[in-house]
C-alpha cells in the first residue's frame, strides 16, 4: 500500500467514477484502475462495487476511506510542519464548526483568513461537536469549535465564548421578539424539537432540567438547525438554541427568543486541538483568528 494508491482510491470513492477521477488527476483511466485494483489485491477484499453508472463503496471501502483521508492529511500536515520551521503560516488549515456557528462565522472567517494568511488555504467542515471531536482524533481536521466538551488527555481545550441559551418559538402577531425570561420548569412543560443524545445542547438542557427534578418533553429529535427552525415556524413546538443560530437563519424576525433562567442556561464554546500533534504557526494563527472573530460577535 502506498500513498499514490490511497490518493487514487480516495478520489475515485469521492467522485463515484473512475472516469471523473482520472480527469481530475490527469492520469489515464487504465493506470488509475490498475492502482486501485492493486490496492484491493493487497488488502484481499473488494473496496468498490463497479457498475455501469460508476462505483459505490463496499463496507471495507467505507472503512478504508476514513483511514485514507486521515493518512493523506497527516502526510500533508507533516509537510506543512517542516515548512513551519521557517516560521511561515503555510499549508491548509481544516477546521470543524458546529452548524449554529458555521452559518454566521464562515463568511467573516474566510475573508479574514485570506487577508491575514494569504499563503495558506482554509477548509471548513460543518458538524456536531461529537463528530468534530472524532474528526480531530483521526486527523481529518486540525481544530474544532465545539460546545461543552468533556476534558480528555488527547485534546487541548481553550474556552472561547459563553453563549446564553433561549427558548425559541414562532413569533405571532405583535409579540415582542425578545420575550420575558422563562424558567426551566416552564420549559419542561413545552414540546421541544431538539437534537438526539449525545448532542451537547441536549445534554446540557437535560442536566439542568434534572437538577430541577424535571424532564424534557421531546416531540421530535432533529440534528439539523435549519430543519429545527423550520419545524418551530410551523407552530406547536419550540427549540432551545443560542442566539447566533437565529441570526444565521435568514429570517430572525420570525422567531421569539426567551432567555432561559434564572439562573441563565449557558453553553460554552471551546477551541479543540489535538494534544498529540504539533501546533505550527498556521494552527496558532488560525485558531487565534477564530477566537478573535467569535469574541467580536462574528458568530
């Protein structure tokens, strides 16, 4: 197994076609097919199901794809680390953002990154905190903005921002956009559209309700913030979210927000990086930029 075989396999898997992958890689399709076939022979199992419409991954192929992405990114990271010895922020920074933050932070981050780090490239991946930490562990991303994580020896954590959480409802008539505060016991009486466990917001809310000897009334479990907001607008259900999720919805005036508390229900945003990989100038400067934008209200 060599790096070229892994690179070819990843491109074919992601594009679903030998023809499209060969065009992108600028190699002859027979040569590409031979490299992937050699990989299958070496691993003694098929990685791709070939059909007239292209290719699909076998179960073995899906597992290898996750490993191959991490391996190729680790190789690229090693190259960048050697470049970092010269003190220049070069290479590619891959960062994971939670959906509620990504909707408002990605634009300002891309613009500031291009301005301040012109020799580097930025890759933004959107995902829930639990998934982002998995991507960080396997090397798919270099850093991740996450909510309310459990400390681990494998992860370095830096607090970024405390966000107050609100009960989000559809705004009716002349109702004020910022409603009166609502206590946890009142929240427990309402039907909620919230993510499933172990989503950090879900765990935080359930822990707070348990302290009040209450339980959440879960009407629907939805992972997507836009889908949650769409269901809230249909009426009958409510959500528990940070304000930046509403600001990024495209129609913030359609929702009423009621602060939960007292005491206020607060979610903490953290910057997570690997404690097992070196932090070069690009990671240092990139994470500092994210922290700056968040603290300035960029999310």
